[in-house]
C-alpha cells in the first residue's frame, strides 16, 4: 500500500484548497506555491520550477509573483459564498 502524501504543488482545485489550510494570509491574499510552466503559470504537472502565487479570496483571483491576474474562479470568491480559513472563525 502506497501512503505517499499527495504532491500539493501540482495545480488542482483540491491542492489549492489543501494549501489554503496552512498558507500564510496577509494583506488580503494567501501565499501559495505550485509548479510553474515556462510562461510562469501554475502547472498540473511536475516541472523543474516552483513559483509563488497569490489567491485573493475577496475577488476569487489568482495572481502570479508580479501580481499579474492569471484567472478568476467564482468558487474562490467570498462574494459568491466562499469561506476561506481566515473567515471560518469569524
């Protein structure tokens, strides 16, 4: 039986949610790490590069290390009902 932990640096919704549970929250965003492709976008496959990304739950946006907008997803938008870890105790 293989009990290896999942590679949370693979970019998937499950891994994003898992990282949120322990990610630093500051200035309104969570600091996440994923494998990055050659264009600096998060990758669902292992690459030779890990990059920092920022999730802003107040708008459901993921941004790269330079804070460029990569995507919007309503499932991570607090205005659409998402409850990130920092809001669960409020």
